[in-house]
C-alpha cells in the first residue's frame, strides 16, 4: 500500500437564491439548475480517481452536490457536521449599504474586528474542526483518495492555514469557486502539496455570494 493519500475539499454547486440572502446554515437552500450541472461535472472529474471515502456537510446544497459523486463512485455519503458552513451574524439578511443590513446601526458592532472575525465563527475554530475532519478522511482513505463536500469559507480558511498564511482576508480574494476542488496530498501524515482546480468552470451564470 502506498503512503500517499489525497483529501479533496469540494465546494458545493450554485444555490437557488434569487433574493441573494446570506443563507449560511439556514435550511431549505437547494442547488440551482446550474448547481446541479456543476455537481455532475465534479462527479465526472472523479470518474477515474481512486476515491474510497465520501463525506459531506449536513446542509442540503452540500448533500445534493455529493449525490452524483456517490452514484458514480458507488460510495455512501457520510455526513460530518464539522464540514458545515461557518456561523455568521448576518445569516438570513442581505448584506450591503443600500437596503442591506449595513445601513442599520445595530449591526455595526459585529464589524469591528476582522481578525477574529467579530461577525461570525472564529477562524481558529474553523481551522480546528476542518483539520479534524480532514484527518478523519485521510485515515479512512489511507493510500487512496477521499472527498469532503463543504463550503467556501471553511475550505478557504483551512487552505490559508495549510499554506501558513494569515487567516484574515478580503472575501473577494478567496480562490474557492463554486464546485471547485482544494486538494491536499499527504505522504503518511505529512502534508506535501495543496492544489486547486475547477472541474465546473464555465457553468456558473451569476455572481457568487460570499460565505456560501
């Protein structure tokens, strides 16, 4: 058995969200038609890969993204709550200075500290739970590959940590597109490579929603 194991972090596909709400952990947000196509594109990317374990966030959009992979690979989907979206004070609201939540003073105190951050789940806690599930996936698929379906911010924060970069950042600079892959290659327990790819590039039709 080889000591090389790859853990792929797959962001879910595009979500049906015509009101452009920051939906976070709210239930009932499904994939859009394009999101379904993205999930299928990701499943095709994995068709010839040596994937032996499949994990997913409990959110509907993540489970719907995992479904075609499960069918194509003949694997069960293991739900791991640690892959869930980051907590966010602005969940359920629109975000902006016009008619959005930023025009209301009661929200301003949640914007004072971008380093923690003050509006949501601390970055260090995000790193801890994402590292834990990656270790689980690596050990489960030892010598093979695993897929973990999650969300933009948890995946991006883990990548920043893995690359020894600062955790605070501007959301527009995240390299974590819809249905993209952040792939972690391990030799034994040692991380040796971080790679990024976009199996569904070209399918998205609208602007992305940060923190989705």
